[in-house]
């Protein structure tokens, strides 16, 4: 089986005129059930 998990990321402006990656404080929970 194949399962697609779409994930997103965004860039935030940390200083005037500077755009970079923001802090990645994320949490993911996966629940898989087989019957």
C-alpha cells in the first residue's frame, strides 16, 4: 500500500529585508489501524 502525507513549510520574515526559514516547532501524530 502507498500512503501520501502532504506536509507544508513556510518562510517567515525575521528581520527587515531578510527572509529565511522559521523555527520548526512541529508535532505529528499518526494513528494506523489494521482490521
